[in-house]
C-alpha cells in the first residue's frame, strides 16, 4: 500500500487522506507492481508478450501466435514473466525465434541454447502451447547429447559398441520403465544417470584400448585393477559387462551392488517429533508441509509424492481421502487440509499436478522437494525407512501394499526387516 497522503502529520494511504489514488493502475485500479507505463504487472502482461514475440514489423509470427495466447492466460505471475524476459537465457533464444533468425525446430533450439534447464523449459513451453508438435523433451535432449558425445569417441569400434549398448539396452530399459510408471513424469534424472553410465563404459573401453587389448582378450584381473570404490562406476559397469557376456563379446564380470533396505533411519521418537513439528508449523509452505507429512506418516517416496494429481484426492469426504494404491487413505485433519489447499491451487491446471514443476505441463522433480525438506531438518530417505518399518510392524504387508501402492514383495521385505510375524493373520481375519 502506497502512503501518498498526510493526516495529523502522519503519512497515510490515499483513501484515508481522502485524496485521489494517483499511483493506481489506470486500467484496473490496482496499486500492486505499478511501474512502467503506470500499469500494474497484470495489465503490462500483453505489452511484455508483444515485446518478447514481435518481429521487426511489430507483429507476432503466425507460428508463435499460440504461444502468445498461452502466455497471456496460462503463465505464472506477470512480474515473473517480466523477470524471465530480461534474465533468462531461453528468452533470448525465443527472441531469435520471433524474428526468424533461428528455425522453429527442437534440434535448432537445443543447439543454440545449450544450457540444459533453459532448453527443457523452452521446449516444454513450446510443446505445451502447441507451437511444436508433441514430443518427449528429455528424450530429444538426450538423443542430441548422445550424437555429439559419441562423435568425440576416437575409436570407431568403441563408438559402435556404445551405440549398440545405448540403443538396445539402456534406452529400451528406460522406455519400458516409463511405460509402466504412473503419469508423464519428467525422466531428466534417469537420462542423467544414463549419461554418467555411458561415460563409465567409454572409460573402460578406452582403458582396454590403451593397454593394446580387446574386449575378448582383456583379463578379469585387469578389470578388477581398473575398478575403483565408486558406487556409480560399479552401477554402470555391472549391466554393461552383463550385456557384453550375453552377446558373447567378452567374459568380463562386475558384480551388482547388493541392495539393502536397512539404510539409515530415524528412531521412532525422532520421527514423531518431526511429524509434530510439521503439523504445528502453520507458516510452513503447504507443499513442503504436505510432502514432509506424507514421508513421515506413510513412508512415500518423493518420486511418488511429486506425481500426485488432483484426481487422487477426494476433498468432498471428511476426513479427506488420498488414493495412492488400490484403497484410499483417510488423512489426518492437518494433512487433509494441506492437500485440499494444494488441490484448490491446481484447479487452473489441466494436468492437475499437486506439485507443479518449473517446466510447463510437468510436475516438480524430487530434487528441489528434497532440498526443501532438508532445510526443515528432514532427511526423506531416513524418515521413509522408519515409517515403512513401523507401518509393516503394525499392519499386515498386504494391507500396506494396498494402501501405499508398493508391491506385495516389497511390503513383505519391509515386514521381515521390522521383525513382524503375521503367520496368524489369516486366522484373525476369519474370526467373526
């Protein structure tokens, strides 16, 4: 509120002083963010979009007209749009698309923008606004990176091996995983792991060649000497050597790391202490609060939390119900209210993500949410371990599986870790 008048020697607002509001937006009367042209941020939005998308003739290209309409109605706050226009790298790329100096294709945009986040955001924006045809942004980015990276490998035989392995093993497994996953979640993290894995594979092939050996003649002892204590290296080379053996290209072998459910976990008292904090802190951001309580109370993984949609929440019932597995969960009042608030905020989105992400049409990725929780003192992995151990100790694994949407085998494994003994469960269910 601007203090533009005086009353009894004190600065007051124009309404209190009985004087006209001279600094209000002449279009809508708002005094929020009144700057250029004496217009508020929302009324400046059409001007901002025109400056961003107009060509030398002062018109928006027909191909970019859907983007102009999208930014006018679907973008976030208008002042955020202004800051993005002046500071973002992809806004400069968009200007080149507007004046025709850059072709309106995904490959041209990726080559020009370079920066990963800028490329992902701009391509998602263009796809979401129907300027570009529907495409998998992260897959296109990975394909572009792979071709450039593969060209940097000196030996032609190594390039052939890496191309075959990437095409018929890595990418096929990625597509299979995404086919059974829930919703069009962003695969950025998965492709990042694929990039790292390919670099480890290339390093092994380079080591073999530097010793004047081949995949068929390189010894297991030489491989063991090459290995380090890096978990990421072992995770990359174990499936690679398995693939080489399957195709009779080598007899090399790297053991897969044993998966342990135990990990680090909280004491039960600490878990409930953290839960009480998330429940009682009314000033906490609703997204952080909701995610923290879902981890602490139900042991949900962050990848499941960020992919929650409005359709999974029933705000008409009391208590509020959330469906994660096959059976809905009745939520505590505080958590139900927090999720209802996120549900209301998602009404303007056609996708209905409770945790919308930075890129248009996609949900938030687990990384930023994990950082938010750590700022509140919550380690999501440890809290999740403790929650699942206690839940499977209190309930039959099958019930946990139905409520949380995890496999029956996984629920049984958590139950064994918790020391649960449910051998008498069928008998208890049969009793009247």
